[in-house]
C-alpha cells in the first residue's frame, strides 16, 4: 500500500498537479481549463461617429477581445479588451463602414472569432454647393455627392442666418420652385444616413429673375 502511494506521488509531481486522496491511487489533473465558445448575436449600431458593438454572454469567459476592420474580407486588428458584453468606439471617420468581430478568452486560451457585424458612421458635410437662378420663381441647386450618405436635406433662408428645411432628396441636385421674383435666397445642404446628419454646408445664394 505504501509503495503504491509513493508511485502515485512521483507521477503526481511529474504531471504538476493532481489530487491524491488517502487510500486512492487516482490521478486527476487540475488547472487545465476549457477554451470558451465564440460570442454570438454580435451587433453594431452607429450614432454620429460612435459605434457600439454588443454580443451575448459566453459561459466560462473571463473577457472578450474586439477586432475591427474597414473591409469585411481583410484582416482585423484588435482594438479592445473588455470584461463586458459591449464596447463603444469613438472618433471614427465619417461616412465609413466598419466591421467588427469578437472572441472570448479565459486562462485556457482564446475562442475563434465571431461572425462579423458592421455599421456606417454619419456622413461628412457636402461640398461644392452652387445656387443658380433658373427663372423668376425658381433656383437650381447642385452639390457634390457624399460617401455613405442615404440622402440630403436642403435648407433655405432669406437672410443667411435663419434657415428652414425645404427639401429632403436622394439626389445631389434640387430645383426650388414657387419662389418670389427678384428675391435673393440663401441655401445650405446637409447629408444624412441611419447614424445621423452632417453639419450644414457653406451657404450659396442666388436671386430670382425680375419679370
């Protein structure tokens, strides 16, 4: 009996960590954990230039790694280590779609990365606004397209400081009809998408023709 116990003790020391119960020669390693599963239900939501990524809790995880890329197919860079199931990143580029993947980790190792989730930040301010009188009652506006924009909002004023929304359009031009003759109108334009609206562009103005 004593010899069997000594043999078990030697084996235990070699394996660095087993439990020896008096009267038992069973050997069971400890400190060898199980790598957690990868996170599921990963989602990304944008607000202005902030994106919040969230996912489901993974049993057995001590924390999570968040990875980001601007291309779904390209390599992802680790941008955060967190014990929570959400992460908000700020100061991102406007009008840019970002892709995220998440992994779980514990003392045993890191899980595979999750499937990707993406969101696009709010667009940048339109440039190149030009207002041109088209008739005594109409002014035509054009501006440059904005990457990531769903549409544009056109604002108008008669004094260049108090502007009102007059049109929402998916194109980058608009003819404002029904105006007063021989009157100067000022315009500014913004771009928008699901994450929000850009700041207003620089103003441009035109005066309708006199009859």
